[in-house]
């Protein structure tokens, strides 16, 4: 049995352990929504019926109706929204207290596969019915996606990047900070140091089940030794990756903090910039000219800053230093980008600094940065679906879309933090949470 098959088997075994039963088959349903925020950014509708057949919405009607043969779900006292979308997660990764280098050399893909079953479940129960995973061991995340799609374990719909592509020594080189004589078969397979290597890496990821490509044109914060402020991947490498991905129908997300990395990568056609810390007015103009999304990941910034202050011993010293240099600017960047008219998609960069299932804490940070609550919600619904490339299926409560629907007990336009306490979750016409309690199947 080769490594990929062993990893997939491990994921499947973990799924069986986590399983409490498969979801029941969907049927005709009618949801009575007291208030509906449909995800398009349009005005709230009062007293609406959402009619569902199998896993799709077939009608959204004024008033409370009860179609013949349909089971009625009473959410007449609630605010109903589309299932939320997090466009930047690492759903196989969690935080492990203690020396991070020890974790890096002792934690395997088998561990990640088993842990990810809980992370996926927690994300779904928090109201995030779709997510874009922006970096994981390819075999593990592809197996997780398949098991979720097969109904073996509960979790959000996933669009996955697999292993991010990095230059040698860049953010994403697993050997950073380690004894250079240490070797691991997978530590170099994602390293790109030429256009030819970039093309092959994209094609390999596509073959192995990735839906999008993640690249690391700048250094990062949580890695050792690389500089977030400078561009580390060459323009010809970036261009080759983007052109190859687009030729295969795949979008490209770029981790980029430094201005040069941001500006060059946008000009070369990337679909989204993740973080975008040192962007400026010139950068914002490029965002708008090219239609590029910013995924601002405020939550990871706030959480890593808090952790570096309170428990620096849990992080490597280089990360602590870079946190204090980079994060205040990163958190300010969303205000400036939104004010300049840059398109924003919701993303938390959840990988353990915050717990999986706490994704909605991003909303408060977005509102604090100057986004109206409706715009923050739209960033996690229609905008997020648009960046993924699937507005026909997800992101809004409209006929033809999947019946991915959540509800909260108060008005998120008055207090966006109520989205941290989702009371009802439906994915594809199947209820996973009702009245604040998990529906055990």
C-alpha cells in the first residue's frame, strides 16, 4: 500500500471512529424565516418561506406557507442566513502547546487526519457550511473532502489547495529552522525554484485532487527565518504557476505580506491576496483594476498577537518578534482596503491560534475595522462564493442553490457577534443543529 493510500485509509478509519451515524436523506421542507438576510447584500426580508426539495432551494416566497407534503421548520422567531463560508482555513491543523519544532518533527499526517474529523465537525456546527482550505498535506485534505462529500463524517463543503507552493527557504519550507541534515520525503515536494518546477507542481496538485493553488510569494509570521516584508518567489515562477493553474480551471491564492509581493502577484493575475499587510494606496488601485480579492484574516492576527504577549514560550522567538512587527499593520490594513473599495472575502486563517468553530469571531474584527455588518456578512456569503467560483451553488438563499441555511436568535445587523452563537445549521437539506443543540444521527 503506497503512502497516499495509507493516508486515505487513516482518514477513513478516523472518520469511522468519529461517526455517530450518517445523515438522514433529505426530503421536502419549508422553513419559516422570521427575518431573512439572503447573502446578496439586499435589504432584509420579513416573514419568508424557503421551500426545499432534496438538497436544493426551489423557492423563496413571501409569507409563511406550508406546501403540501412538506415538513415545516419553524424559524419564525429567528434571523435566517445562508450557510457561512470561510475562504481561508487550515482545517487539518490545530494548536499543540509547547515547542513548535517538537510538534513539527513528531506530528504526522495520520495524526492530522484523525484530528481533522473533529475540526471539520466543529466548523460545520458553527454555521460554516463551506470552506476553502488554503494549505494542508495534500493526501490528508483530499481524503477529508472525499469523506465529507460521501457523508461519512460531518463537515463543510471543502475546496482544497493541498500543499502550498513555496520557494526554498520561504514561508512553506518545512525545513526552516531545523538541522539541515534532517530529511523527510515530503519536505521538498512543494518547493518551487523555477518556472518549470512551478508548472509541474501545479499539474501534480491537480492530479492529486486539489481544487485551487496556494502560493507563498512573501515570507510569513509563524515560520522561522523568512521575512514577511520582502518578495521571495520570483516573478517568472509566480507567472508560470498562475498561468498553469488558470489553464486547468484552478484559482490561485497568494499568501503575501510585503508590498512588492502583493503588487507583483496581483499584476501577474492572482485571484486573491491573503493577509495583504503592507498594501498601500497604489496596491489598492491594482486590486481594483484586476478584480483581485483581499482575504484579510483579522482573526489569526489578533489571536497570534494575544498569544505572543501572554505565552511567548509557546512560539519560536522569530515568530514572536515578527508578530509584534507585522500584526498591528495587518489589522489596520482592512480598514484602509475597504475604504479604498477593494473587494473583501471572509477568511480567518484558522489553524489553532483560534479554535476551529470560532471562525465567526472574525465578524467583530471586520466591523471594528469599518465594515458595516451587512457588508461583513456579504463577505462571508456571496463574496466568498464568488472567490471560490461557485455562486450558482453556495453563498445565497436563492432558488437553485444548495439548502445550506443557518439561523441565529437575534439580529446580526445590530450585533454581529450573535453569529458566534448559531442556533440552527442545515447543509444540503440535512439539519445538523437545531435550537442550539447538535442533532445526533
